[in-house]
């Protein structure tokens, strides 16, 4: 009987301690989640350096800066081969997020729509026109395209791997 009481006390102690252990496990899981957030924040900070430079130097808001950069990356992606674009994108943190921030355009509207009807010459200029249409949709002056390109080029010269600024310029040739 004495043994049964001791066993019952031990069992109830374990049961009562279980939520404490679960809380400890939750804290451990929370630590892992916090670590993942820190890594994501570090990547976003690097990307935000480029976005922040565009915002401060051109007087744009975050949506405009991200959408404008995304439009430029979209043109580079369509102009470069997949290997070259992959190398370029690897030097720009959160390049996929920037691409996603570019406004969705109807290929038959705006200047790009007119150029799509102009044959081969129009097709070669259409990518650059789509960037300018995206800038217009974002409320960005077309005159800011070259300064934005120069900011991205400067960022890549400082932070990118060797040759990525040249790849950017090659990919944006139709705008230059």
C-alpha cells in the first residue's frame, strides 16, 4: 500500500510537471523560430539596403522602389539567359520578392502594347517599354529609370559577385 501511494505521488508529480516540460519545448521551438526570423531579417536588411538607397536617392516610397527594381529585374530576366540571370539574382537579396513587387501589366496596353504590333523592331523595344509602363503604373517618372539603374549597378559593384553589374547592364540594354 505504501508503495502504491509513492507511485501515485510520483505519477501525479509527472503529470503536473508535463505542462512545464511542454512550455520548455515550446520555448525551444520559439527559439528556432526566432533564429529563422533573424536570418530572414538579415536578408531583408541587405535587400532593404538597395531598396533604401533607391528610396532615399530618388524620393520614392517602398512600394515604388521595390516595384521599380522588380520591373528592372524582370527585363533583365527576359533579356539574359537563365545562367546569367541566376548569377545576377544571386547577388540581389530577395530578388524573387522584388520581381513579385513589379506591377502586372497587360501586354496589349500602353507603349508596350503599341510596340507589340510593330513587328520585329517593336518586339526588341517592347521589354524596355514595359518597364516604363510599370514605372507609370507605380507613379514613378520615366526619367528616374536611368538613375535607378545606376543605383542598382553601384550596389552590385559594391555587394555583388564579380561581373554582376555588367550582367545587369547587359540585361537592361534596351533601356539604355
